[in-house]
């Protein structure tokens, strides 16, 4: 399993349109082969502002995708990521910044 995270910083003025769009975006992401689960979370900026380098009037978000394996992520990155990222950039421009990372679970406990 692979965890693919996208940290987003957005201008507060686009909050409503951004969150509506993200609901659609996550549904599209789950259509890609190997994408098992998607979560969209609002970051508690009062406790995380330094981490994101937030400015006044900005919100922070986290999209977390659980992907079946590296081959599925590679396929997404090669064949679909440019288009999917471009949709957000075209819609929100400089009012949205994204930072991505990939993790492979090392230890898990329940």
C-alpha cells in the first residue's frame, strides 16, 4: 500500500468553491486503478500555521489517498497527474498552492 498526500493552501475567499470542487475531484481520483480510499481534511491552522507557512486569510487542507501499490501510483503520475493538477490550477490559479508527498507504511498498529 502507498499513501499519497497532497497538502493544499488556499485563499479563504475561495473556501466554498474549493471545497465543492474537491468533492468532485476526490470522486474522479477514486476512479483511477488502485485508488482505494480518499480523505479530505481541514487542517487546524491555529496549531499548524508554522508548518504550512500560512499567510493571513489562508486555509490549509490535506487530501490523503490510499493506493494499492507503487505501480498504480506510477501509472497515475505518468498518465493522469498533469491533467488532474491542471484542473485545479486553471480553476483557482495562485489562490491555491499544493505540496505532495508519498509514504509507504513502515509500522502500523490498531
